[in-house]
C-alpha cells in the first residue's frame, strides 16, 4: 500500500473520529471508561467524588486526549448543575405567600396552634408571619378609600356602633380589611370569615389576626374548611353571640338559619351585598322563613353606581389586559356584547 493510500486512510479515520465526537450526545451522567476499569479491578479510591477523580485524571502527566475530553465534559456538567442550583435558589427566594400556600397545601390549618405577638389565639390563618406585608397592603388600600377614613375621624370618638356584635363573611382582601377596622374603631365587636375559598389574601388575613381580630380565612380552603370557618366566626363555642350579619353570597345567613335558628331569630338584621345573596333572601321571604330585617345593599345607589358600573369598567380593562397581555397605550379598543 502506497504512502498516499496510508495518508488517505489516516485522514479518513481522523475525520470519522471528529464527526463521531461532534455527533456524540452530552449526558448529565458521563461514564468514564477509566473509572469503570478501576472499579472492576478494585483500585478506585474510596470516598472520592467524580470531580476529584476528574482532577486526578487531569493531573497525570500521561493523560490521554480522550481523558481531556472527559475532563471538559465533567466541567460542563458541573457548571450546568451549578446554574440549576442557583436558579432553584432564586425561584425559592422569590416566592410569595401564595406560593407558600401551594407548597403547604397539605397542612391542616385547623389543627395548627395559632398565636400572634400579643398572645391572641382566636383565629386561623395561613401564615401569621406575613402580617407586616399585609399591613402595608392595607395602608395602600386606605389611600383609595377616603370615605371610610373620613368616617373614622368623624365618629371614632362617639362610637356609634357600641354594642354591635357583627359576624361577617366577605372576601378577605385589603379593601375589606379597611372596612373591618373601621367597624372596630366605631365601637363594634366583629368576627370574620371568608365567603370565597380562593380569593383570600393570606397576608391581609395575617395582618388582621396580628391586630387580634378573630378571623378564620386562608386561600385554598376545602369545603369542610369553609363551613368550619363560618362556624368558628359565629363564635357560640366561645360564648359570643352576634346580633348582626354582614354577608356576601348568603352562606353565613343560610348557616345561621339552619344551625342556629334561635340565635338567628334574635338578631337585629342582615346586610347583604351580592346579587346571589339577595335572591336567597327573597326566597326566604316567599317561604316566610326570614324572621329578621334584611338590608339589600346590592340595589343601593352607591353600590350600583360604583360596583356595577364604575368598578366593572375597571374589571373589564383588567381582564382584557390579563388575557391578552397587551398595553392599551396608542390603541383603540371596542368592547361588544358586554
């Protein structure tokens, strides 16, 4: 065989080896042939990590080019794992109270021991440690609710709600927290729960609990948790008897009428703010089971104008922006069929 044929064969072999290396798939667990040989012969050093074995390979003067390839792949794998770890730590530290609720959804909130810094225990929330964060949200909400703040300044000294024992069942958000604290400043005693198992802002509930407000609400409640919270909010087990109901949806009214009929008949009245709750009250009227006065807040002028007109405009815009992920600046939009 001539020299030209030998050179051609060697060049072909080198090209094939190079192409094989290019097409070789990188694996997260790279198997080192030399490590396998040492394991089979029993010569591998005990307690030595793959990276330590890798550097021992690189430090040998007689290392082969293939070992250098292994070294490079080990370094890439190590860097990849490092990036993954840092990414995981970043995502973990960036999580808020809602992600904490998802991580601890298996925890039974009802069986936990709850206590705020003042030693108050008559509440059940997801994380009392988020109270400071919830307090900041409530303070921001107060800036958009000048009416209630003006009412506080005007009537806080007179305490016009002195003697009122209000049990409430509403959405637990920063705005309703401003309402709850206004009722307390005007002299009322309150106990509260959530009317929706998904809408509760855990940090806001924690802020109210930190102020020793009896509140039983957390995001992601089960049906049993929901009715348990209503029962705890009514407070008969603690010797507390409400004389007014502030309801959103009618569930609290229905529960009181069904399980506490005597207590229900002695109450001074009901305040209902939702369309669903008002329909349920009308049903009770037709069956003559509504034995106490009820105020239909849903049809009041203020509620109709602000909630059903002005705030729905805000909700429509917010809903479109969330589902389309676009900005309205510089655009013309037409909403049909609403």
